[in-house]
């Protein structure tokens, strides 16, 4: 058992600390172990922490609970992903409230270049099923990962359609990995581990209580580049995910339904309030996201042969050659350049027709 991992899990167990302050402490002090080893006045001095929270950190010593969780993870093939882990979903780091620790089981890459969240009501219509299956089928050739909440209805339809189309699919859970809710999806969850994953911020022993679902929903929204709401009433749980996607500056689509149809009333409201783009076809979504594969042309080869890049420009171009398209925040993070430098480099590369900007502050090579 690695000591640092023990401290990382322990940080999630400190009462009233929360994910936002935990991130602040790790950012300022350097690591989870450094947080626990720091003096109380050092902890209290971190912006947004204060004396009360510092006392809570220094007074917590139930490390046996963290050891128990790590033993469970090791025995069950579960990865513990901390904020600073390279395998941690980098998109979540662009949210103000990323989970301090994620418990992960499966084979999917959580940082794949294209991720879509497909959500909707548990009590779907045939129309909702058809739209979901057609959308996922259209994603089959575009190397897109499908995220949902493994619930009844649209969630399960999206997961099954992804498996049928050989697409990785990730289920975000509102409980620990020692159980599964709903139980009827055990076979589906098992199949998802082969070409996908199960992901949660909740430790073992956590039941799927009502207040856990909004926390689950924020991961579904933050993990994806775009969220598509298939069917939902105005007061449905999917509306929470949709609002979170807007708050995280993610693209949001909503499927229009019949006027007066209760199960589509939430989608219609999102469209009416200009929070969501109206979904009319998979092709339109793919085009909006810049996900339609372009045929390679000699222009790209000529650019590579005859354009000379500065060191800073080469860093950006090399990153886009590896991942095809990347969000602006991730370019800052992985290039190691300042935000102003990256912005200037991207502008110059756009003028040279080397890169193109896409919706959602994404960039790719032309």
C-alpha cells in the first residue's frame, strides 16, 4: 500500500472539508500527505480554508478507514485516481468542483479525445429509444466514448447501444463499487467492464441515497465534451445534469418532443431558454462538434514539409497531432505555456491555416 494513496483517500474522509477546499489544499501544499503533515496554521493560511477547517484536518486520524478502502480496491481490481493522477479525467479538472478521488474499474480511457454524455428519463417512449439508438449508431465510426448514469430508461439504452456498436461506454454511479443500482443492470455493468468502465467518487459501503445523484450527475456533465438530453420532464434528474453542463461551459443538445408531452417538457424548456441547441440529427451534432472525420489531403503534408514552427508553435502542433482535437484548457495544461502565450500561438496558427477552432473552445489541425 502506497503511503501517498492512503493520504489521498484519507483526505476524502475528513468531515466538512469538501472537494473544493481539498483541491485548494493540495494545490497550495503540493500533495495529500503534505496536507496532513502541515501545521495547523499553515493549513488555515490557505485561502478559503480557515481555522475551523484546519482543526478538522489536524483532528482527523481514522486512517484505518482509508486502509480498509484501499484493501477493498486492491482485492477487487479497482483503481484509485487522485486529482494529480495522469489517468484522472482531465476534463473534470476544468470544473470548479472535481472529485478529490475517483474509484474506477474497467478498460476505458477517461481522457479520450471525444466523449459524449447521453441522458434522459427512466420512463422513456419508443421515440426516445429510437433517437438514442440512432445517435449512438452514428457515433460508431467517430471513436466517441459514451457516458451515462446506468439508470433505467435512456441511460441503459445508451450503454447497450454503445456496446452493440463497439464503442467504449462509462457508467457513472451514485454509490460504492461494492454494490450496483439498479440490480437489474448487473449483466450490463459486467459487459461494460470489457469495453468501458464503472466510475464513482463514493467509497465502498455507500448506498445509492437520493442526495448522491446530483453529485453523480456533475461527473457525467463534466466528464464529457457535450451532453445530449433525449427525454426529460421539467423536474427530471436529467435537468440537473443539463444545468451543470451549462455551468461547466460544455455544449448541450436537447431533443425536441411533442408540445404538451410531459416527458419532453424539460427538453423543450432547455431549448426555449437558449440553454440547449436543438437536436435534429446525429450528423448535425457531429458537425457542430467538429467530429466528422475529414479525409487527409496533400495540403497537410505540404504544411508539415514547408512551414517552420517556433518552439512554442511546435509544442501546440505536436499535441494536436497526438490527440487530433483538444480543449483550450488542456492545451494550457499539457504545453506548459502561459495562457497568453497559447492564445497568441493559436491565433498565429489559425491565420496560417494550420489549426481551426471548434465549438466548446476546442482546437484541431486543419
